[in-house]
C-alpha cells in the first residue's frame, strides 16, 4: 500500500510539476495576428517570437501558435535552474515554422527558364550571404572543394537549388543558381525549370545566419526549445572550436542545460543543431527526438559538449553540396567528453571528398558512450572516427550497414554491435600520437577486425564474424559464420522506422558470450594515463545488461545487439529511442501496481507520462488508466520525478 500511494504521488506530481513549481511564472503567446506592442497574453499576443524572447524571465513559457515566422530568435536571458527554465514551445497540435529566409517576388525572366532578381545590399543589413564565399568568411584550410560557394541558397516551394560557379552552367539545367555582385546590388540568377513562375510560387533566399540561438557561450542557460520546425539558415563553414564565441546553425546552443526536443530542422547551409558551450565544464545539454535532414556539413555538431545527451534523433541526407571538407558527419563534436550518443537513426551522408564520417569525435576527452544507434549508407568515408586520442569510450549495441570502417585509435571498447560491411581499424595516427593500443571487441556480429594488431592491451573475442571474415590474433572463442548474412534494410522516413532483416547460423546463436561490465573490460591506457575505466556517468560500475531494444540480457548473453536473436532469418523494426535507462539494473523485479489516482490523473493508453532522471533517461512511466509502472530496480529504492523538461525536481524513497 505504501508503494501504491507513493507511486500515485509521483505520477500526480509529474503532471503538476510544471505549474506547481512555477506558480508565479508567466506564459506569453505569439501569433501571426499579434502585435509586438501588445502584452503577450493569449488575448493580446505578440507578433514575433523574438519579442517574447526579450521579455521572458526564468520560469516563463513562450507558446507560439500556427504560422510561418521569418526571424532569428535570440533569447535575452536563460533560466536559472531546472525548476526555473525558460521554455519555447509550439502550441500543441499547431504547425509552427521559423525560417532564416525571405520570399522574393521581383524576379525577371531572362531567357529560357532562367530568372533574375536584383536585390540591393541594404536588404541584407550587416550580413550579406551573397557577397561572402566560404573561403572568404573563414579560410580555405580543411576545405577540399567548393571554397568559391556563397553562404546563401535559393529555394522554390520548399525545395533547395544548388549553386554553380558561372552563369553559363545554369542555362540549360534546372534547380541551379548563380550570383554576382556589382556596386551595391546582388544579382541572383536561378533556373526554375519549365512552367515555373517564382513570383507566384514561393521563391526564397536565406538571409539570416541562424534561426534560434544567442551569440554568447555562457550565461544563456536552462532553455527548452520544443516542437518547432526550423530551416534555411545561412551560417558559415567555421568549425566550432575556432574564433569563438559561436558557430552558427539553424539552431545553436550555448551556455548550459538546454533541451532541444521534438523539432524538425532542415536546410542549414552547414549545420542543423550545434552545441558550442563554455570550455571544460559539464554543459548538460539534451538534444532528443528531433528530425534533422538535408544540412550541408553535419546534422548535429559542435564543441565542448561535455556531459551532453544526443538521443532519439532521426538524421538523414546530410552533405551532397558543391562544397566539402573535413567537417562532414551525421554527428561531429570537437573537444568533448562524457557525451552519450544513444538511440539515434542516421541514414545517407555523401560527400565526394574523403572526409565523410558518420559519428566523429575529434580530440575527445574520453568517457563517451555510443549506444543503440542505427546507421546506414555512409559514402566515401567511415561510420565512426574517434581520434587524438579517443578513449576511454564504450561503443555498444549499434547497428551499422554499408557505412565504411570504424577508425579508432586508443582505448575504445566495442561490444554487442552488428557491423555489416564495416570493418574496424584500430591503428596509430592523428596529432595525438596514438598507437592503436587498448582497444577491445567482444560479443559483436561483425565483418571482421582488419586493424586489430597484436599490440598492448588489444583484445577481440566471443564475436560472430561474417562469412569470409578473418579473426584477429586474440579471437579464441569467436566463430566465423558458414553462410552470408544477407542483410536488407527498408527505410520509412515518414514513419521514422527502419526494418532490417538478416540471417545468422546456429553456431552464432549458440555462442556463449560473457557479461560485459567494468570489471570484465578492465583498465585502459590512453596517452600514458593508466587504468582508465568504462563507467556510468556518475562514476559507478557499468554493466551492458540491456540490448538494443532495452530488453534485459540473460546471464549468458547472446552475440550481437538483440537478446532474442534466432538461428535463420531475423527481422527487426527499428526506430529512434530516447528512453535509455541509466543505472536501472536488470537483476531486480519490476514493481507494477494499480494506483488509486483520482480520475483527472488517468492517462490514455497511447499517452504515458514519462519520468526521467537527472540525465534525461526514462525512469518511470504512468501507463493506461492510472497504472503506475516503476522501472526495474525500483521495487525498493528511489523514485525520481521530473518536470516536463525531463530534469530532476523531486525524489522520494519507495518502501517494499
């Protein structure tokens, strides 16, 4: 009974947390029929989001109603704590789009299907994307092609056109554009194709560096951005660690403790979501449940993303522009430690250069975990690069297909992954003078370990290697499958699901794998630092006791990322997942009780209330009709209740 009452209290508190803790908070409203001279109430709303961003105080919320907002939202301040955040949220069920572009309706037909728009410099203000090239705004260092490209873009009815270097090149090929500048006028030429009229259709050019973000590294803290569509920014190439304060993106995050969730982000000139926070402190940002697509360099990236969580995002069709260089990746971070990259789905990245990566941690500080991700189709590169130095990092329960090799250096542990067509190279290199030491691979289904040399600390065992692969020097218990895996993947971008199917033989299923934990892995040496350990974020011992789907593994785990792996053909439907349990052991029973919650707290079956721990992980959810479902390991212990932000606001002791 005590457990029932307490879980009921937890569920009720969750639903009320956003209002009880901030009873004095103000909710501002923004509509397309508003006026910035209004007071911002639902009856007297503002016209622009940025107006609300200048007046919102810690604990306040900004609710934005349906419409298209062409502006750059630059918050004047952030919140002060988890219970006093500033929240920007699209009104429930309403479609809100924020754009970095402006519509142009002054096009003149030139010849064929090529149109021209002359735009005065003062239209752009202090930032003109059509007079600045990539090399001009930054430096040609690390650019391997397209340094002549400008920072602007052209769109017709929401579709991006790509730039050509000369006017002659666009004369006969639609969906390309060219620009020139003379005196105080920018001329933009675009081949819109047959039967198109850019003056009656929606023709746009991007004019703002960003859509959401403040150009400081510190002081803008505790902000939540939830449920917006954001697109068409004109930021520069500038890598995130050069010339602070910030690298821009469609939305860029500064300070600490931001949450960016449930957004759709696309057509960033370079980046979709960027974190560029203060150096060497835990910044604790959470980026989860977003759709990021068709950005020029990276989907999610930045620097100093220490202690951040990047989870449950769908990232697709990155790069493929005329410009290219060393920053291309679905996820690219510099100078980052203790970041968790989990439950993301990433597919299709293509740059003609040699520097395309899936996940790229450049000069990481170690303590990073890459878990439960799906990655397909990385062209001209590798799915993972950890460099200069890289460890101690854990890479577990990922599914990677047709995405190039994994390039790692020192101190990385790969366990329970499925790698098809993706060998692992553990080799010396980089500016960090790494040696390819202390890399370990256990319990994987893999194409093989082409770079696992017999070096200090390296080990690979209990793996099921694909047909035709070769064992590394240390694979005593590993098996080589006797027939091809025959892997297929079907991508549904609308439903955000990937259906994979593959075949394994009985020997792979019968492989008796060890439980992978901190003790089994042992100490790792990186850059002369000895006995580094793979640990939970709070420093406690870690066990890889849950599979890709967060099912508990048996005491004798199966090889690969699926606990229910069977001999023969296996089919799994995969989707983004933000609900990765932190320190919720599989060894204790689940407490499931019927609550006596008042009727007003009853939750519909498809709308459970989620309770997250301080790192944004799912701890408890209230299910259909008031059923309180405590997580594994919480039949006795601590019930942690979070506000809507997913951050810790209350904890209570559970009785037996």
